[in-house]
């Protein structure tokens, strides 16, 4: 049953990566920028939920909703203050700004919540599922994480392909100038994209800390980087690609920890990124785009 246990754990971890990667791919697909502060939004969401439950005594669902609202507002504010003035700036300027926003959020968290680790409370008070006469136990958090990931991926795909705002997002992704001429408010569309991505980051942060209940200001740093790898592996800009990339990367990491070693697991994850960039730079479901220079 060791193989099945590793697969279930990989699906759980990969689901968290997939949710984070969906936020990355939404922002990149519409705004054509990499928001490297995304991992720190994860951390903020986890802290907001932690404070709501531990200090205010609110129910888990209310804590999660407050985290989503806080991160959604944070995403909009960051986009308006940090990224909107650089809409037509070179990519390097945007990248440096994103790193600056990341450091700002981390140090603000250090000032507010200090550096001592905090134990994240349990948000899923349901019994585990026991299979094969007790040989395989699946925790309720694992089941909720996988189901949330699938629901979010399906919901985002439907939203982008079927709704009017989703079509506006796709139009902005293809050609901002033409979208503006067609009456689409590009700034509002990009703000909405950041809001959705940041809300997803809050969900990912809560689910991640529920499975691994140690919370520090750098909680979202490494998961954010790995989720970026997942987005690239799946094909950044593709919602199904981000979902597949996250699941694949989570399974690879769990199997690497089980059969190679915990210390080398991160190296294996980033080695996958190198291999994908060498063999298929566009990712699993990404499209190769030709540009005239």
C-alpha cells in the first residue's frame, strides 16, 4: 500500500500546487507578467485565517472566507499601486517590482506576526477514510484539497470560456489594443484577474497549512516557486495545463522524497523544470507563439 499512499499524498500536494499555479497562469495569461509576490499572498491568506480562528474564535468557514476577501483586496491593491504604473514597462522592470513586493509582504508579516512558528488549526473536522482493512488511510484534508482543486479548475475553465468577462479576459490576452477598441476596459479586466488569482492563493494557503500546520512568514515562498514550476511544466497561460502540471509535480515530489530522499526532492522538482524547458519549452499544453522581431 506504500505506492497508493504516495500517489494519494502526491495528489494532495499536487492539488495545492495546481491551485497556486492557476493563479500564476491567470495573471500571466491576461497581463503577460509573472507575479513572483504570489507566494507571499499565500502566506497572508494563511495568517488571516489563522488569526480569525485562533484569536477571534471564528468558525473555519468564516476564517477561510475572510482570508479570500483579504487576499482579493490585497491583490487588487498591489496591482493598482505596483503593477499598473508599469503596464508598458520592460519585463525586467516588472520582475524587479514583483520581487520588491514579495520582500515587502514578507517583512510586513515579520513585523505583524513575528518570526516564531505558529501551529495552524484544523479546518476540516471530518473523519478520515480508511480503505483496504486499514492499510490505506486518507485524511479529510486530503480529500477536501483534491475536490477543491478539481472544482476550481473546472469553474475557472467554464468562467473563462463561457462568461462575458471570461471572453473579455481572453480578448485582452490576445490583443489589448484591439480589446480596447472593442469597448473592453483592460484595466478592470486585469484587476479582476489579480483578484481571482489572489483569492485562489488564499485557498491554497489555508489548504497547505491544514496539511502542513506550521506557519511562518516565509510559508508561501517555496510552494510559490514550485507552483511556478508546475505552471511552466503544464504550459503557463493554460488553465488545464496548470492543473496537470501541479498534479504531476506533486506526485514527482512525493515519490522523490520516498525513493530518493527528502534532501534531494527539491532538486528533482527543479530538474524537471530544466528538462521541460530543454525538451518542450511551451509546456505540456502550452502553445508555441511566433513573434516578429
